[in-house]
C-alpha cells in the first residue's frame, strides 16, 4: 500500500515520542501489506474498525492514541486523515476530517 503521508506521523511522534514505535510498526505493516477490502484490513489489524465508506480507525498504544485513515483499495492507497490522542479524537468528526 502507498501511504500518504509519513510526514504526518513523524510530526506527531515528534510531539509524542512515546508513540513513535507503534506508529512505525503500523506504517511498516500497512506499507508491505496487500489489502483488497475491509475484511482484509480488519483481519490484519484486530485493533481497528471500519467507519463510513473506506474510513478506518486504528487504536494505537493501547487505545491512548487514534489514527484515522481513508483507503482506496483500487489504487492501493492510504490517506492519513488524523492522528491524535484519544481526547483529541473525541473532539473531531472522523467521518469528515
């Protein structure tokens, strides 16, 4: 999968260095994986859930942080829409961000 953009993750872990390893782990798994549908994503990431059309929320570091992405399976592309603390996540609309 092509992930847009790692820079977003890097900026976040600069502020929250305790989450760097978990975000890098997610990135490496997603980047090397081949996901054709929602079921593939949910099977590959037990700590994720689908929301809306092609949007997914990943619990990071024991649910202390959240990552929201949008996936286009045809293009094999992942767009990072949000990364933040659980409290920050509660303040956004993950379907429209």
